[in-house]
């Protein structure tokens, strides 16, 4: 039985490990990615405000096997950025990526956002496939994106 819930401080190490493992696997353990963010080991300190939330999914043994978050995007009106969607290898191919997207989009709508925006990379082809099948449309790199190694950008209308 899977359980979705909001992230707590107790999840910090598991979520950071999950993110780093995924980035290493896809050769994205490089500057300009979350891999080197100083706050990665304390994500619960960043998320938890109305405009920034993060949710995890646990398996039957209460192990964190995935997560997804959002934060207000300052350079696009009425837009939240879908952030840090990652799954453990054991959960990939099960449809949980779609479930996490649906969950976070619902949370974005509840928070009053009209649009969802996300950044990804060519190396993450499975993620790009899920985003496109979930209704995300690729857009040009916004001029406000300066220090990111991400090279693919998507947006979706939520309402």
C-alpha cells in the first residue's frame, strides 16, 4: 500500500539521496543542477510555505520511493514550478510518475495557480515522455533562466 504525504524533516536524508542517485544515473551530477544546491540536504526547510510544498510517496515498508514539489515562479504570473520529481528505481515504470504529477497539479490548483512550469534535460527522456503525455507543451528557454544546466522547458495550463 502506497502513502502520499507532505515532506517532514525526517525525510530530508532519504529525499536528498533519491535525488542525487537519479542525477548520477543520468550523468547530471554537474554544476547548475540541484545536485550541488546547498539546501538539498534540508529540503523541508525550503518547502512548507503556502507557495512552496513538497510531497513524498512511501511504500508499504514506509520507505520514501518518490517525491515532487512546487514553488511559486516569480517570472511568470499565476505560475508554479513543478520541482524535483524523482522516483526510486523500484518504482519506475509503474505509473507513479503520472500520479505524482496529478497530485502536485491538484496542490498547485488548490494554491490558486493557473499554470505549471518545469525545467528538465535531454538526458531525462523518460521524464520528458511523461510530461508530454501529461499535457505539458515545450516552450523556449525563458530569458530569466540564467544559471541552470537544464535545457528543456515546459508549461501547462492548470485551469
